[in-house]
C-alpha cells in the first residue's frame, strides 16, 4: 500500500465518501510536496547559495559579475524542487498506475528543461567572462557560445520528445539526419552566421568596440554586440543598426581600428586657390613677409638659393622668366608647412604632406594631408577647424584668393554696377 492509498483509507475511515477521500488525499499530498519544495528551495537559497555568493564577492573575482548577471546559481537551485517532486511521486503514487508514468515523464522533462537553461546560462557566463578578461583586445566568443546554445536547445528538445514517445534519442536524431535538406533550409541563416562568426573571430576582422562603416546597411559607429545571427552597431546618432553576421564576410566594410591603434587621425582637406591670383611675388611683399616668424628662416634660405642660381644663369634681369623668382603660392605653401610643424596637435612622425593637386575648374587645390594626435571625434573636428580657420584668414596676406563660385549676391552687385554705369 502506497502513501496515497494509506491516506485515502484513513480518510474513508473517518466516514468520508470514497471519491472525496481520494481527491482530498491527493490534494494533501500535492500540498505537502509543494510546501516541501518551497521550504527546501528557500533554505538552499538562503544558506548554500548565499554563502557561495558571499565567498565569491569577498574574493572579488573578475567573473563574479557575469555569474550574478546571468543568475547561474539561482538557476541551478531549480533542481531542488524538481528533485523533491521526484521523491514525492515515488513515495505517494503506485509505480504501476498511469498517473505515476505521466508524473515521471513530466519530472524527467523538467530536469531536461532546467539542464538546458543552466547550460545556456553557462555559455552566457563564458562569453561575458571572456569579454572581461580580453577587454583590451576586444575579442569575443559570441559565435561559438551562440552555436552552443542552439545545439543545447536542439538536444534538449530531442530528449523531451524521447521521454514522451518512449523512443531512443539516437533514433530521433537519425530521423532528423534524414531530413538534412529541410534542416539546412530551416537553419540556413544560422549556419551561415556560425561559419561567418568563426571566420570573423579567427581572422580578427571585427571586435566589439571597433568603429565600422557599412554604407549598404546604414551602419557607421561602434560594434556593441556580436552574435551568431547578427552584429549590432550603435551609430553616432545613437541609433542601432543590425547587420547579418555573414554580410561582413560576403560584403565589404570599413573598419577604423587601424586608425585608432595608429595613434593619429587623418586630416585630408584642400584649399582651392583661385588660379588668377597666383603670381610672382615682388620685393615689397617679400619684405613684409620676412616679418612673419614662421617664414623668416625659409625666406632667408630661399633668397640665398635663388641668388646663387641667378648669378650662375645667363639670363637678363629685364626678363623675369630668365631668372628664378618666388611665387606667392610657393611662399604660402611654405607657410602652411611651417604652421603645421609648429602645431602641437599635429603628429610629426606620421605622413605629413602639403601638396598641389591637378588644377580643376574650381582652382588649384592645395591639399593638406596630416594626422592629428587626438582621435576623439569632437577634438579632431575642432583641431581641423582651427587649422583651416587660420589658413583661410591668412590667404589674402599672400595676395591669393580662395576660389568661390559666383553667388546671388555677386550677380546682384554686378547688375547694380552696370545700372550705375548706364545711368
């Protein structure tokens, strides 16, 4: 006689109806099992789990935060009530009854579900701990851990089906293997994402924290998460773009990590000089420019060089093309170089160019190609703006003009002068 039969008989002896006695006995046993499960779980959490949590906190392990974030210990405590229900079923129900078989299957399924949840939490902890330990390198195991989660869920589902059908898990797996084409179709994106994630991680193409730019997806910002199915990028306007993981392997994208690691950020911008303002510079203008501190050494050295060359030449002084003379654009280019050399925000050990590009219908581009020391966006833009603010204001001092297409104001001024002349 099991516990349910004994309790039912005791209630019947108290003059209760047989059906009512069986129902009441079942409710009492169920209540006792629930109460025992609640008390046991509470005790485990308040004693064992609390002691383990305090020990981890006192040791100040770097992986304590991922454990707390993913509630790994709490999830393991869920085995306690299921184990108590398992003991209760064996104690209260007859092993030959249909209710016992159903209860055993539900309990076994409960063990499988909790095991799957705990394994998923373990994978999440591994990924988070790896990020913390290798934060300075920005690498991630996201692709591998996501694949592990998917495999865990699939295996758990197979075991649950096996429990309720009574068939071997290997038989179910063999049936699924026969449906390979369907499986490949259903999990196509996941398989592609997993392979791409492995490639991205093994070749170190992308890390969390990298600044990536992928115009076809509207992504331009920092990588904040890497998963098996997608990569999330927080754009500079604080929006978040989701990119399929395999798209980074099959398509091109720009990773600005090299700029970040180089210690400088490129400034590449041109001043378009009006070609009609370029001319040989006269002695009066040179005398005025010699007072500029940044140009004094250059002009002295250049004067000596030009004088020596002209003394050796056979031309006459009356023809300017028979001798070397300085141009205002050349002196201005030397000034730009000296100005940038004396700018503490410019990296002197990286590429440093001030050059002419091919003339266009918008003038002669004088391109500045240097690197700033500060890579922060706001600081970089401020440095670049300060440089060009000064150079744009300095251009007229050399008798040069910045090219600018005629505006409506220019056209109105021409019309006004024409009307004045006619009148």
